C-alpha cells in the first residue's frame, strides 16, 4: 500500500478559501482505470491501496481483457481537486473486483454522486456496477475510458448497450490526462446541479 510518508506537505493543505466540500465516488469494473483517473486529477499526492496480484486471485478475479495487469486496489483510492476557490471535491476510488464490493457501502456514505468508468473491451463488467448505483439511488455519469487498443463505438451505441436513460450524461475520456479527468468531474457537477434545480429530471 502506498503510505510512504505520514508527514503532511504544504501543498496538500486545504485551500484557505474553501467553504464547501463534496464527496464523489469513482466506480467501475476491474482494471477500467479508476486509480489512474484519481491519480491524474488529484492536486494532492493520492492515497492508493494497490497490492500486487497473486495466485490467490486466480479463478476468482475475472482478468479477461486485462491479463497484463499486475496490481489491484484492495481498499480505496483517495484524492482531492479544487473545482474553484470555494468548492473542493474529495475523490474516492472503489475496488473493482466483486470480492471487495462489500467495501462500497462505507465508501458511498455521504457521497453526492459517482462517476462510472467504462472500458469498451469489457462493457459487461459495468452492468452490475450501474445496477448497484441505480438501486442505491446515487446520481451518476458514465465516462468511457479511451484505452489505445479498445474498440471505438458511437456514443449512442454505447448508451444503448449500457441501457442508460437519455438524461444520464455519457462522455469519452482519457483517464491518464488531468484535463480529461477534470472534464468528467465537471460533467458530474453540472449533472448534479441540474438534478437539484429540476429534481423531476432524475
């Protein structure tokens, strides 16, 4: 786990101008890029709980399509980004493997909304994730992570494949890029604001 230093850094201090903080959860199947997104956009050094994958996960974790992955999140990722001088987002990335989903309940406590990260090579791993959010009534947007070798599909085809209502935003992103990840979070903020203004839209 990445707990290299317990000493706080000056640049990690919460801005003095911050007056509001919002908790956002980054969810998705195994290997879709959640840790990468949190790390790319966080203005502080992100906390990660990545562990090396071992033989214990063979036959338990579905690694189809991500066979080269050697580490995995076992608890959560954590980061922070200031949207403006007053609003701060706290980002919590969830583990992707189903055997760690029992941790989700705690991670979702107090969350205002979620980003569902999707990999077009393995859309099926997103179905249960989206279903769980819908059951919990957690507002969410969907971000399709553009892996270099992943097939590309029109947004409307992806929306149909994921059975998403027209009201739920679906965007393309590159989780490795800070600007792209920030745009995803801004999409979620705009969506949450629209729901607050017109609740019937949800």
